C-alpha cells in the first residue's frame, strides 16, 4: 500500500464519517421526539439521560474521527 492510497483512504473515511456524524446530529435535532419514543419502548430512560447519551456519543464519535482519520490524513499531507 502506497502513501497515496493510504492518504486517499483516510480522506474518504473522514468524509464518510463526518457525513455520518452530520446525519446523526440532524436526525437527532429534527426527529428527537420520534427517536425518544422509539427508544423508550425498549428502555425505560428519562429524556435527560437520553439526551446526555446521544450528546456524549456524538462527542466521542467526533473525537474518534479527528484522531483516527483527519489528523493522520493531514500528517501524511504534510510529510509527503
């Protein structure tokens, strides 16, 4: 695997993961009540805890995308 291929893979992974994060955020904002009703059928969870879980999940996912996709991509852009 060449550096160019690895850089391309990291770039597309970053784009796809950022799109997924954006989709999650928009879905959570515009369909919040529907998502909560769906999950509250399976789990008895207060709405504050539900919001906290999603907020923490989005934050973790965003950090993971930066650490594993975006930062290595830019490091390879700088080095090569």
